[in-house]
């Protein structure tokens, strides 16, 4: 039986990302952060770029729409965003490039109420912050077209070896851009593999993210660290049925 969903994880995220925190985060992203600018996003986009042209795309947890703008420039057929935080949506709507894009104030848990189907669903460091991924992936699979793909980035299981690798751990981190603790869940490869299998999804590609070479000058310590031990993993899974 599927675990019953409750919104404790969502409530914590919303409390962590208040209005001031969202503004700090937005400004930090514009300046460029190691994890997003030099590690996660370029690796995720390398997979998306191979798949999104001419496709109907959904961005889960689109924040202020940075990835939506990039997708539009890479010739998607259509793109929709969902985001639970109204402060992020307000920032996205200030971007004239996104003025005609539908961004719904909606949770990944409720994505099925869109009553839409997609060829590509992607999420950039979002699923780590969701407790009940079984329920979310069940709903994502239901709105994915045949041969559609889910492409997403998460914290690499090896990046949490200070905890028990075999347990789905809840942890907290504090970004340098603000002082609020952000909850996230660590999962091992077995958990992800079983999650895909239960939802008729098959692994097409796994990328253990390496930083861009340009990071060695701006973030030399992190560049060396994450060039030797992966901090982020990208999954691309496909629906065959």
C-alpha cells in the first residue's frame, strides 16, 4: 500500500524559503553559485538539450523560471511550470521573457490536477526535498506520454556517507546565501531503482555530475572536491508503457 501523503515536508520548505530568503537566493543565483551554476545545472541541461526540442515540457519546482527561459531558447513546443512558493512565482512573472508562460502555484503532490500530458518532466534539485517520492512518481508517470522521460538531479547517495547509507535519511543544510535550514532526504541507488520499477520507468542515462572547468578559478576548493567525489547525480528515466 502506498504511503499516505502529508504536507509536513512542504510546510517546512515554505517556512525555510520566506520572502527575504527567496530574494537572497535569487541574488545568489544571479551572481552564480558553485552547486547550481557550475555543477548541477550544466549537467542537467546537457541531458535536456538532447530531448526537449519540439516537446511538451513540465518544470517541477521552477523557482523564478531560470530553466524555463533556457528551455524556451532551446525550442520546446510548450512548457509549463509548477512552484509551491508564491514569492518565487512573483519573481518569475517579472521576467518579460516568461510573461506568456503558465506557472501554477502547485505542489508536485498535486500535479495530476493539471489535466495535461507531457513528453519531458524535469526537476532540478527538487525531489531531495520531497518525503513521499513514491506518490509523486506515481502521479508523474500518469501524466507522462508513452516514451516520455523524467530528467532530474538529486544529491548523490555517496555524498551522504556520514549517515546510514541504507536508510532514507532526513537532513538539513544551510546555504551560504541565507541562514535558514533547508530539509532534504538522502536516498541510495536501490531506493531510486525500486521507485522507477514500481512506476514502469526505465533508466536511460545516469550522469554523476562533474563541475565545469571554469569553476576551478572561482571555487577552487569545491572544484577539487567534486572532481573526485560526485556530489550530484542526474537520472533520465523513460516510460515504455
